[in-house]
C-alpha cells in the first residue's frame, strides 16, 4: 500500500492547538436509541416515529456556548442493510453530523467503545464544555460520564425516561427525555411516561393481545 495516499478523514484527527478551543460535543448511540424507541412504543419504529435530526441539531446548537460545536452519530451497519442505510447516512451528513459507521458482522458487535474513545480524544484536544450523549446505556456510559462531570464538563444524557434511570437518578448528570427536545418527533409518540402521568391517571394499553400471551405461555408449558 502506498504511504503517499491521503488518510481517510476522521473528526478525531482535528486536534486543537495549545490554548485549546472550547467545544460542545453531541454523540448519538444509534443502535441504543433505535432499540429503546421500539421498546417505549411497543412496535418497530417507522419513518414517522423516528427522531428528526435537523430539529435536534437546532436544539443542540441553540444551547451551545463554546467556540466549536460538533455532532457525531455512531452506527453499526449489518451487511444486509448497507443499501437501505445509505440514504439515512447521507441525510445525517447533510444536517451537519459526522457519522462513524462500523460493520456489524456479529450480534455482539458494538460501537460504545468507539463513542467513548472519541469523547476521550475530544476531552484532550478541546476544553470539553458540554457533552450531550444520546444513549440509555448506563452499563457502559454511567461511570465515564460521571467522571467527566466531576472534571467540570456539563454532561447531558438524552434518552427515554423508561430506560435511562442511570441518568435521571444521577446527581452529576442532567437528564432530558428525548421527546422533550422541541420538534424531535413529528407527532407525539404512542407512549405514556410514568414520570409525567396526568393527575387523574392514565390507561396503558397492552402491547400484545391477551390471547397471544396466553398462547405463548401454553406453548412453553404444555
């Protein structure tokens, strides 16, 4: 391989000089947000129920108070979905997001460490003033995010309240439900949030029919 070839661009290569500029950084855990969205609405997400990245970019930039802003989406790409995901990736780039795409060849392939690595790089190359993490994955993110908060970075976790207890209960992290981001969804999601129930209560509809649940039990326990 020729050593004269120009290396592929990566946002993590853009190191700041001494007297580092301040940065507001957004990182988006695409597999986690997609999975938890399906959980809270009890169905596979459709185009109408997926987040609007342009509205989220506007919210993020509107709250920035740093020299630079950067937003990155981290995604696993299964081989069978390469063609269908191409348009989504290009749309993200047109909204100003960098995309880190990694092949997903095994069920346990994950991009969490890639997200943490990029956050660490940015914490060294810039004065990381605000970090906004879109993920409900407390197992991998709770400890490193709280460590950054202790070091003086404002850390905001944006996810669904049903699955992000690690952030909503933390004294160091600020939690925002993703549906509270203005314009994040074209229409209200089909969910009832337990953190904002109406005073008179609310009915929560079943996500599976009673007959189907009974049939599934009978099959496992003949």
